[in-house]
C-alpha cells in the first residue's frame, strides 16, 4: 500500500487496480490534494471540483501510474459545507467513477485595521478603467491551465522574513470593511531577493494599481503563484524559472503601507492559504 492512503477509496471490481485518496474534511481556504494510483496506464482522467473540470498529469512511481491534483477553496467566494468531488478514470477501456463529498469547515479569521491614502481605498475616477483592464488580465492569468505539472511539495519560501499578515484576515481599510486578505505577507526590506516557490513559467510581469509590480508564475495543472509590491523584476514574461531562483526584489509599489512581499497561490482559480504548502508533504495534504 502506498503511504498516506488512510482516506483512500478503491474501485469495486479490483481493489488493487485503482486507488483514490483525498481528505474527507478541509478547513476553509486550505489547499488539499487528490491522488489516483493505478497498476494500469490511464487511458483518460477527469477531476471536477467547484464546477471546474480538468485532467491532471500522470507520472510513474514504483511501477504504478500516479496522478496528483491540487484543489482548494477561496475564503472570498465559497461558503462552508459539503461539496462534491467527482473523479473519473478510464483504464483498459473501462470507466470508473467516484462521486465523493468533501466537507469545508468554517474558520475564525482575525481582523486587521489599516490606514492608507484615500486614493488607495477609493481610487480616483481616472484610474477605474486601468483597474478594470488589470482585473481582466489577472483573472485570465489565475485561470491559466497547462498540462504538465511542474510543482513539488513542500514549496520553497520566497523570502526568509517573518510572516506579518496571514491568509483570511478580515481587513478594514480607513474604517471601511473590505475583502479578506487572500495571501500571506512577509517582512522584506526594499531590495530583498524574492525567489520562486516552485518550477514554472512567468505568465505575467507588469505594474498594477493595487498590487504594484506583480509577477505571476504558472507551475502547471492550475497552480499559479503571485508576487506583489516588487521594486524590480529579475525575469520577464515567458521565462522558465526553477524552484528557489531569484525572480525579483521586494518593495512597496502599489497599495502598501511599507516594503514587504505579498504572496498568493491560485489553485484552479481559487486563492488558497499558501502556508500549508510550505509545511506539508504530499501525503499530509491527502489526509
């Protein structure tokens, strides 16, 4: 038996043919994994989660065929409760279907009050068209899906600085409630080297009104890392990068109270909590 399959389910006809592993319960905003393991080669695969369907890439391990998908939920867009995970696999011309429930559990998030220049909370009318254009491009970037999975766990921390803001913070800006914080902030004096969390390809490198100088890196199979408020880019769109490679320098561009690095992780278009991805192994994110 492969380690970490305590939550596994198997096909009914042959319990050694295909094994499906996934957690039954996950905290709001937490990323998690789904793994399919087969003694036969997969003819085709399909994973459906939160109305997104995709085909994870397959690798070889101990003479078995293994497909791993990263999934998650976004504190801004999803409510706690029971959600359906649908997995389909075809081997030897035969289809096996799993329809399972994953329970998303509510979390209590702390509140953070910040005072910012008024134009960064309520932007001038002249900037609204720019912000709209940027949102269109970043929305498309976060939904990028490439066939080859390049990421491995655990992720590499982009800077060595202390975490100053965690995922899910209920932010109040100049007394006005705003969207929750959907990433992590790290202490990073201006010019601190920022490193890629995993292998990937740069799909966006440009200045934005709110996020400042921003980098988006595609790590394959729907996993994208986002780096905000940079003072300098060390890579350009289209570059291939390696895990731990210098990709830019920290700063305070955009909506920022001081120099730091904001990191977000998009998984199938959902902005999830990055913290577990630095701490947990593949098997731990399957439980």
